[in-house]
């Protein structure tokens, strides 16, 4: 008959033959989020970084175009900043959608087949929205005033 292991007073009790578990340490909200941030799934990181890379490249292109116009450069076609921003947003959202569709398969349980659906693409689209917005805000509100 197996009973509790009482070798030392105050020691955690466990059935014979099994090691005693230490008490569970409850983490704060910030510790949990930091751990999730450090251990993010690689496919998700790839999908978000692809959106971020495209947004940064197009944001740098917009910044160069805007600075050229503000400094008096004559560019064929006139002032097309609104069109450039619209194309920037469309390309970043499309890239985020396609990259997530390609890089982030849906969980399938115990099977080893890869499942991709329109929901994967929708997830990428909605994840690319804040990336695009934040890059444009940083370019227009932070970097551009520094360079002017």
C-alpha cells in the first residue's frame, strides 16, 4: 500500500515512486504576455514580418516621394501622394493576406495534412491592418518632421 512520502517535515507529499511537484507559481499578466511574445510560433512571426517588411519598404518609398515634392522637385504626373498611400495600403494588406495563407496552416489535430482556407487569408488581412497603419504613422508623424 502506497502512502504519502514523509521523509522531511513540511516536505511536499507525493505517492511513492513519483517525484513531488513544486507548487505552481502564478505569473503576472505582463510576465505571461512577455513569455508569449518570446515564444511566438514561427509561421506567425514570418507572416507578420513579411507584412512589416513590405510596409517599411513602401513607407520609405512614400517618404522619398513626399520629401521630393516638398523640396520642389518636378515629378511627372503631379502630386500623387493620396494614390501612393492607397496603393501602399492595398499592397500591404494583400501581402499580409497571401503570406498568412501560405505560411500559417490551420491546426488539424492529430493529422499531418496541411489545411489552408480563406480564414487563414482573412486572418492575415486583419493582422496586416495595424502593421500598415503604424508604419504610415511613424513615417508621416515621426520621421518626416525630423527630415524637414
